[in-house]
């Protein structure tokens, strides 16, 4: 890490925060353009956001593997960890904006979403790179505030407004809890830099252990709310149901990924020394999250709520590798855990966004989000039915899909670390998940269409989104080799 | 000949894709593609069966290609995952069985008129899955095909089944889904235990693929099973996991309730596939993994196997007596027969292992034949209820006659395949568990009772006046009946055609488990 203070030059900023500058600067620019454009030309605004995201993605990819860069006396770091998370965030944002464009045509969403999504993603990207408490918190708030508005985007729909308010209240409390916890950390360590905190805490654990555990508890609780870990998950189904579908996908994927990155940074950097004392807590959180998420989904008739519960269960899988390294002192277990989590995140992003995309189309044309709306989908639109099958099988964790391979990798982590019980719970809850995912499958292929037999016409753009997500899901399941190689060779932390 | 297994597995899938490409209304073309798509791999399977080298005990016709590698998967070992196929004396007969059953099912399903295209696609997909399960030489490959049978079976029951098909399909899914998850845990556990033991033993023992100790290749694990000594405690735990999976997968008591429901609600073609081939997977897993690779675990739980087998034998037979529906009767009868295989495996005798494979094949053929004939009469009478039938031998002499052959085969009449199977199973069983086997032999009497009594109520006696006028078997229906009866007689009269293939492998397994 950098030892000497030096002034940040513009070129430093560009080299460190280039993608963030493009995303957030682009958001401001697009906001301005939207204001200036006449009403009938505004439909190009979201496309500008898409272009913005593509440029930022290519910038990250072109710099990928270019070594670890630390800036501004070690407050901002560009390492493998942050780059992979940023690619994930931007890739998902790309799909979400496209999905919003499709949804827009039917629902007349206000165009604000195009730059709000960019702001949120900018915040998410800052979280992944920041190694300073203030920076991390600023990123978290940028992400949160933008998503509060996004949930309530569908102003005229009561459920959307309700979901927005709920999310605002719960999310703000969570942010406040995190901030409170961070303040103790600063109080004890005397610095907001994670590296210096880690050094200061080496001694502080003996003198101030109580306050540090309070701080740990507060931060963990706040994070748990944001990524909907049981028992902090109760807001999730309501908000997911109320929010416009693209925003739901955003919350399920990007919001969770970013806060997961936040959690990893803070817990590993600041509290890593006391890992032995708290890994079991995370393990149990992961277990109850898997159990409650998957069993909760059993009772749902609304597909959006079902996917909300299923996404709770998926979070349980995602935090498991982190807990599973358990008592093992071997650093290679840590890299394996990070690889498996990253792999599963990519698979999760693709299959979740894909499933939400199909859902949004079906819900639009059938006017219902119930499982019944999927009845006879195979007759109405075979293409969508087959694509949805891929996503569902992947979510359920059947072989040849990214979802299976991701779970398999996580299972290997648990096995390697000797935490067999976690692996067993992982597969046991997956078996429960068969039941509700196959319920949708049955509706699509077995049941006759309810009401008329009118086919569902999917527009070209939707087909592209769904097709790309399905392709990615299958690619990760069939040929995971190349991506695994990338994950094996990455330098995770700076 | 090298890639024959790959072709056998891939051709049904390709045919399935062709079916999908056809317009939904051209039923004739779709049926033809379905039949060809099942017939060609069946012919390849026959060619492989004839070319099978009986002296060799390794997996034959190996095809392996590296799929992916996961670095540092365990103890700094790299996990290589292969897509691989290969057969030995246990799996070769079962691959052949899938060939016979799937081809004849395609013929039987000519009668399906509803959603023909999807029906043939899923039948072909199921065929691919079952070929893959039996031909796989890698754990990953095996598991993928196992899961594909789950999807195909679920949809086949769910779309073309009877009144309560949704219930039955869900039950099928839950039991088999749970079983496959438990099985996966056992398989990965097996690979890991082998890896760590092999790594520890590599100083004193030569391990063929060192230093790649972590392997999912079945042939490698089989080789290592003879070289290294897995601690008894690990073997016991793993064996228990496999046992649990097999109990669910193979519908042994007390996990049996899904099978009668499935059979009662499925259409005839699906029943032939499930009863004829799919229901052999569980015991195949037992022989392939649990018995061959965990000999100490088997020794530890041998009595348990025998007792569980006996429970299934007697319970299945007794419930079969009380069954009012032909399909439920066949389901319970097959549970009873499979219990006998479990008992024989518990005996740890060579002849028991050989008899197990005989029984799997024989019961596959007979179950398929029973379902076919029962389905054929139900097409005409419109009912499976035994009490509503009667006197069919007058109106449907051919179908009734073949049904009687199938029933007698199941009872174990000498000269038919059931006899030689039960005989070798009992020889094995009596050697180890005289009392349990004596109790089990009651099942032969019970089987004679429930099958012949049901036959008597169905085909003999006064004709039920409420039944419509009926025409006996048509030309198309002769094909499956003739082929299956011929095979049943062939195995009964010349058991060597199967025994020669099985013998070497059964001997090798018996040597491992000390029988």
C-alpha cells in the first residue's frame, strides 16, 4: 500500500476511477440531456445510458489484470476483486436498462430511471473499490438513495409507492446501523482507512473488544438487511413485488452484489483477525437463510414473490463460501471461496435477470404475476418457455447450467474446508427448491392456457436480453473452464 | 467401435431435435423419427454387446474427453472433470435393456395422439438420459444424465398421465429429486475420501494417475478401490448415504409410495420406460459405487440390506395381493422383486451379484411386457381395474396369452428369464442368510398367488358383459410382444447369452467384497 502522501493528479483519477467517472459523469450528462430534449425525442435517453455502460465496461476489461493500483494514500484500490465486481455490476446494469426499455414501452415509466440506474451502479462500483470507511459509506448511500427512488418509480401504482416507502424506511435504518457501527470502528482505531484500522485493531482487540463486537454486530446487521439475510429479510417480498420488474432485478442482483462486496471488504480487512470468533455466526446465518428462503418460496403463488424468496435462498448460498472456510488457516481456501462466490454471482446475475425478463413479458401480456399466468406458456410462446426453463433449471441447480456449477463450486469449498454439514444443507435446500421451480415448469408445459390461446409476442429486444442471459447461463454450465482460469489467476486484493 | 457409446447416447438427442424441427401436425414423420432415433442406438448397443470382450474386467469402449479442471479443489489437488463413457459386465446388459425397452416404447407410443411432438421429444430425451446413466464412466457425466431423466420423467407423467397425474408427477419429482441430491453428496464424498486416502497412500502404493488423486472417473476409482484401503468408518458413512439414496431411488419400503402412484397415473409408454429401465438405476448405483468401491461398508451393513430387502419383498407381495388396479399390482410386484436383489447383494456372494444383474434385466423385460399387455387390453376395455375385467381370453386370446407369459415369467416359471434370476438370487441369499432367505422364498408363493389370481380374474371366468366388443392385437402390437417374449424365453433357456457377459465383472466384484 502507498506510504507516501502525494497529490492526486487528474491522470491518477482517470486511471483509478475512470469507469466510475464515466458512469457517474454520464449520469449527470444524461440527466441534462433528458431535460433539454423535447418530450417526443426522450426515448433515446435510455440508449445513451446503455452506451455509457458499454464504454465503462470496456474500459474495465481493457485494464483488467493490469496489476493492482492503490490511490490517494490507500483509500481507493483497483484490484482483481473490485474489477470483477465492477464487470458484474455493469453487465447486470446493461441488461437491466435494456429490460427497462422493454418495460417502458408498455408501462410508461418515467425516463428518470436511465440515470438513476447509472447513479446507483456508480455507487455500487465505488463500494467495490473503496478501502476507506467514508468512501465505502458514500458509495453505499449513493446506491441506496438511487434505489429508493427507483422502487417507487411506478408512481401511479399503489404497490410501487408502498414498496418504495418500505424500502426507504428499512434501508435507511440499515444504513444508519451500519454507520453507527463504522463510527465505533473509527473511534477505536482513530482512522477511517481499512488498512490502518486493521493495524490498530491488532492491539485494540484486547483492550476494547466489547465495543468492537458491538461495532461488528451493528455492521453485520445493517448488511444483513441490505442483502436480505434471514432474519432481516422481511422487507424483501413486499418491495420486490411492488417495484417495477427491472428494478426488482436490479435489487436482486446488483444491490446484493455490491453490499456483498462491502461486507467482504469490511469483514476481511477490519475484522479478519478475529475470524475464528465469528465464522460460525455467518455459517448459521447462511443456513437459516437457505432454509427460510427456500421453504418460504414453497407457499408463494405470485412468481415475483416466489423469485424474491428464492433470491433470499440464493443469498444463503452466496455467503456460504465465506463462512465455509471456517477454521482453515490456508489462504488458498480463501481464494477458492472468493472464486466460487464470484462464479455463482455471475451465474446468479444472468439467470435471475433472465427469469425476471420473461416474467415481465408474461405479466405484461397476461396482466397477472401469478403462476397461473404462465399456464400454457409453451403454446403461447415456445421460445420464452424454453428460455425460462433454462433459467429455472439453473436456479434449481440442475447440471449443465451455471447455477449447478456455481453450487458445485461452493460445495467444493465447504468440502475442502471440512465443513461437510454446510454442503449437505446446500444440497438439501436445493432439493426443496425443485418443488417450486418445477411448479412453474409444469404450468408452462403441462397446463392448458387459461382463457384464450392468444400467443404472446415477444419483441426483438426482449428476445435479445433473454437469449443472451440464457446463453451466458449455459456457457457457465457447459464450458466453465475459461472463466475458472480467469478466477484462478486473478489477484484478489491490493 | 471406440466411440460407439458416445453415438448411442447422442443419437436419441439428435433425433429429439429433429422431432422438434418438424411441424406439430405431421404425426407420421415424428413417429418415424422417434422409432429410428431409438432403433439405431439399440442396434449399436447390440453390436457393442456382441463385441464385448468377456475376459476383460475394465470398462470397455472407453470414450473420454476432458471437460474442465478446477484447480486447488481439495488439499491443493486439481479436480479434472471428464465427459466419459465406458461399460463393463454390469452396465453392458443394462445399456442393451434400455435399447430394447426404448425401441419398443416408441412403437407402443404410436397410439398416443395428444401432443405427439412433445411426447416423442421427451421419450427420446428420457432414452438419452437412461443410456447416459448406464454408459457413463464419470461421476459428473452420470449425474447429468440422471437429472435429465428426472426432468423428462416429470413431464411425461405430468402431460400424458391419468386423472391425478399432477400429484403423481410431483411425488415422482420430490422422491427422485431428493434421492439424486443425496446421491450426489455420496458421489462427491466418495471421490474426496478416495483422493485423500490415495494421496496419503501414494508413498507406499503405486497409484496409476498420481499425482492427480482427485478424480471423478469411475474406472479410476474402481482401480483405486483395489489398491488403497479406505478407513472403515468413512466407508460406513458413505455406504449409508448411498443406501439412503438407493432406497428412495428404487422405491424400497418405506420410501416406496411414489412408485405405485407414478405407474397408476402414467400412460403405457411411459410406464414401460420407467418400469422397464428407469427403475433399474437405483440398484445399478448400488452395484457400481456402493458395492464395488465400499466393500467394508457393504460388509458392515450386509444384514441391514438383507432385512430391508426382506421387508420390501414381503410388503410388496402382500400389498400386490390387495391391489385392485393392474398397474399398482405391477408396481408392487416390481418392488418385491427388487427387494430380492437387495437381499442377494447383502449376501455378498458372486452368484448373488450375477443374479442381481439377471434380475434387473429380466424384471425390466417382464415389467415392460406386463405394462404393454395390460395397456393393450386397457386400450380396448377402457379399464385397469381387475374387478371390471374378466373372460378376456375369449375376446383377446393373443394379448391374454402374452400377458400370461409375462405373469408366469414374473412368478419364476422355469424356462423363462424370471426363474434363472430368482434361482441365482436365492442361491446367494441362502448361503449367507438362511432364515431371511427362507422367509423371502415365501414371496415366490405370494407372487404366484397375486399374479395368477389377477390373471384368472382378468382373462378367465365369465366375460364381463359391460365390456365393449374388441379386436385382438394388430400387426404393430405383435412386434413388441414377440420381441419381448422371445428375449424372455432366450434368457430362460440360454442364460449364457447374458451370463457370459456378466460373469467376469461379477467375479471381480465378488473378489473385492470377499465373496
